[in-house]
């Protein structure tokens, strides 16, 4: 029994399968069925930073093909394409709703560009670099155990929370209440 579990957890694409099953299929379905479109707008752009955290923090066999990194193969190309596409759909949906609610195309374009720079910059540059640097600092200055690299996950998800807070701040800056939208539609 233990050897079968060990073989299953050491499969090269098991992390990819779990990520897609939970993050790309189950959570969006739950958010759609509970009528949380605003949460789905915030969740979709976070798919790319979540994948970056998992790939950088996880066991090399666990999440090796979730995004393109060192070795390029068809699985990592298709996976990266799907994750980036879903993140861009979320960013475009978010910026479109800002543009429609504020009746300003400039606000929508500004928010879209800001979110693209924020999401891609954090995912491709800051998250992997900060996880590596904080990992080296923790190993050098503490006697932390390297069992399962849990501290890497904690560091990564703290950075993910930071990205989420920045997205919430942007959403709050451009928030327009339903009453104002209805008053704009009904012109006396």
C-alpha cells in the first residue's frame, strides 16, 4: 500500500493533474454555482501566480510541467498556454467590468495593463526569485529542516496573498455601487 502511494506521488505529472482538477475545474465551478462572479474575476488572474508558487516550491517531480521552466516539452507548453490564457481572460474580464461600471475606456485599459504587469511580473520574476533568496537565507541563518519544503510553500503563499491584496486594492479603487450604475442607466 505504501509503495503504491509512493509511486503515485512520484509520478511526473501528478501535481499538474491535481492543480488542474482543483484550481482550474473544481474551484471555478464552485464559484460559478454560488454566484460569486466578483470572486471569479479575482480568482482567474491568480492562476498564474499559484502555478509559479507551486512549481518553485514543490518537489521537482511534483510540478515540473505546470509552467515552462528548464526543460521544454509539449505538456509544459500546453499547460503554460492554458494557465496564461485563463489568467488573461480573468484580467480582460476584470478590466472590462471596470470600464463598463465607470463608463471610462481609459480606466479599463489602465487597469488591464496594470494587472498584466502585476500578474506576469510577480509570477515570472518576483515569486521564483524571492522564494529562492528567502530559502537560501533561511537555510544559512536558521536550523530549519528541509522536510517537504513546507517553508517554501508558506513563503510562496504569503507572496500570493500580497498579489491578492493588490488585486483587491485595485478593485476597491474602481468600485462603483449598484445604485450609481442604476442611476446612470435611468436618466431623468
